């Protein structure tokens, strides 16, 4: 998991490229552990989850990303009857509720 967290942190920092040893560690972790976690529930394999109702801790977002899952934060008020902001796939930023919904 440590290698997965390092890869997530580099991706969130938008730093290109990974050291070879980290790439090898991540591949090994993916083969042995990470690729199986989203498939634990065979009825409905999970690849995306959206959270609403309150701020999500950055640690939880990192955990989802390390497992290869996308966690999208959605914000809105009951008065709006819908979403006001959302983090779009590939644009995750820790501590942000995302961009306004058009």
C-alpha cells in the first residue's frame, strides 16, 4: 500500500514520471493486492464512488485513489435540489469540493 500512496501523491502533485523502483513496487502491489480489491463484490464491482453530505477527509480520498477507485466529491444544498459542485474524474484535488456544475 505504501507504494500506492506514493504514486497517488505524485499524481496529485502533477509530477510526471516515477522512479523505476517505485514503478516496480506499484506493479507488484497491483498484481498481488490492489487489482482484487475493487472486485471483492462480484455482484456490483465498484470503480467509482460519489460522496455527498459533508467534507471528505483527504486521507479517505488518498485511500480510494490508492486502491484504484475514484471518489468524487459532490456538494449541493437541499434548496438547490441537486449538485452545485463536483470533482470530475482526473481532476481530484485534496480539500476541494470541485468545480461548479454548469
